[in-house]
């Protein structure tokens, strides 16, 4: 079962072979910290979190680096509006980033380099590019000479002769129409060249450099951080599809011009998020932050499940119906994950819910093999979820049998292996149930037991066994649990 990945650079799926046997060096282009993270950030962070988890699951030692861009025009603009500083704005939204990602169950990276903390590496790389003839100074700015790098365009598939020269933005990226009167345009030797260093403007934060006070362009930041933290060649460079050009293309040009080595063996890109079929943007009023979504009651694990139901390279459409389906799916998996804590003692697994452990020898090898064979096909997480749902539904069925008959059809040992396999594989995808909230309360029933009875009631209603449905409702009411039926399902609360 060989892991194969679709490589944006080669435009084909390839066997995964690392620079160093058994080890993976992985870099993810992180966020620009001027605002709260949105659904697009949620998708990217969940995808690369699960990629990292899966690589560790199949035996790799992974060093995972994610950067923060903490100097940027948007950060500066926000600081001005708030009568604050760039550093204060960046620090506030870095803190918010960690809060949001913790709620989504994202494991922290091994290191989070910041652009403002990498100035020595940035200036050293620019200096080397200048010495090798790939960069030139111009009145306090420094530009990369694109035509000096013959392979420019190899990642995006663009050809220089087909590109329309344009005005560069704050990061040095290209726009379609040139403004020949723009001072920056006039500084360049070629309209396609992009900024490595930008001279300071009045009132802006600036760092001293051989070219005068200024700040780095966006693209050079990542080249320097990759090199400083991971070396000349890494195994996986990841990011959103919107970064392929110009950001990742420029990273390749910068890094490989200096080292003469591939910057990354595999370039992986996640698809974008749409909202009700449209591009997410503040102007359309469909811009949703992670905390807004979670604060209105959407389960973080449902968000994770929603992201993983789509192939990571394809666009994904966020709709109320999609998140409702993901929520229902999470309830199914959650019920399976809580099976052991609900029935383990009754099945004689041990005393207490936390004493059974999960070891590789206790898993179902054929099921694990199917999961791995599926996911090995370019991180096919939707296929992996299919295996999880099979396990969870079977455990739910056995739980219903235990409730009604007092014992299961399957041996306790086999059920334990099924449950431990589900817990392990769900953990690979970052899907975890909060056990501490499922303990018994003064009302006598745990949350898991209530959900199980609601599911039994739903099945009775679908079978038009309304007497049984009413009996379960009355039973829950006697325990102090009120059910509220609606078009979106059944909610409950304790009286």
C-alpha cells in the first residue's frame, strides 16, 4: 500500500518518497494576521492537520512548520484605524488564531515562524540573489529579475511570453493592467519583476538593511522561513490553490535560484471554499469567521467532518444543508466513539471507562488495511470516512440491541476491537468525542444515552410505530428530559 500524492508541480499523481527515509519535512503557508480566521482558513488548517496526522499514523516522523505573516499593508491599515501598532494587531489575531484552531481540534505546529522574526534570513537570501544576478536594487527597493530564472512558471504552467505585464501589488504580485506612471513600475527593469524588499514609506515600521530602511516583500518571507527552519529541500509544501501563482511560483524562483536544488518534492494545494455557490467575500455578505460559526452552536467536529467529506483538492460549497448533513454524520460517529464508555463496563471490558486502552494489537487489521489503502490514494479522506461510518453504525446497532435485550449479538471481545479501531481511525482524522461531558448527571442519564434513545425514537417513528415513539418520549420526560421536534431534527434539554 504505497502512498501516492497529486503533485501540482508535475501535474500527476506520484509515489511518496521523502528526502530522508522515515522523515517528512512539511511547510504550510499560514495566515496573514490582520483579522479573525474564516471558513477558508478552517478548511486549509483542517486538511493539513489531517495530512500530518495520517503521515504520523503510517509511521513517518513529521516536522511541521506553519508561518505567520505579521507585516502587511492590511495589518498596517488596521493598526492605523485602531490607533494601534502593527505588532499589537498581529499579536491579537495570532492569539485569536490559536483560540479558533484549538476549538477545531487542530494540533499545534512544531514551530510558527513570523516574518518580523526572520529578518536576518530574509536579508541574507536577498543578498545572495543579488550576488548571483537574480536581483537588483532600485532606489531603496530590491526586485527579482524574473527572466533570469529560465524555469519561471513551471508550477503554475504559465509562460512568460503569455503573461500580461502589470502593476505589482504590495507583495510584488502581478495584476493585468500596467500603470506606467506608477513610481514602482518605473523602477523595474522588466514589468514582470517583483519586489523582494520595499523602501519604507513615511510612518511605516521599517528595518535597517544594506538597501536602506524598509520591509520585505511577501514572497521572500516564506522562502527564508523554509530555508531557516527546514533546509534547502523539503518534502511537502502545502497551501491553498490561490497561492500557486504568484506566491508559490515566486518562492520557487527565489529559493532555487540560490540553492540550485528543488525547494519541495511535492507541492500540495487545497481547494477553495464557496458559500451557497458563490465566492466567499465581505462585499457579498457571505463572509463567515470560524468563531462566528462555532458561537452560533455548530459543533467543531461537524465542521471538521464537513471539510473531510470533500476531496481536499476540489472546491467545497458551504451551505446550511451541508453543515446540517455533517452534523448528523458527526452524531453517528460520536455515538460509535462513546460506545465503549457507555457499554464497556456492562460488556466486562474492565472497571471504569478509561482503563481499556487502545493498542495496535487490539485493532481490526482488515479494517485498518482498508482505511489505509483508501487514504493512500492522494489522501482520500472521504473514502476513509466511509470506513468510520461502517464501524460507527454497527456499534450503534449493537448498542440498541444491548439496550433492548441486555446483551449483544457480537462477542464482547470483538466489540472491543471494533470500538478501539473506530477510536484510533477517527483520531487520525482528528474526530474526537468529549468524554467528560458524557458523564451521568443528577437526571440519571448521560448525554450519550439520551442521544441513543432519541435515535431509537426516530427509528420507531420512521417505522410508524408511534406507540413506541411515545413511550420513549414519556420515558425521557420522566427523567427530566424534554424533546423538541423540528424540521431540522430533534433537540433536547434538561428540565
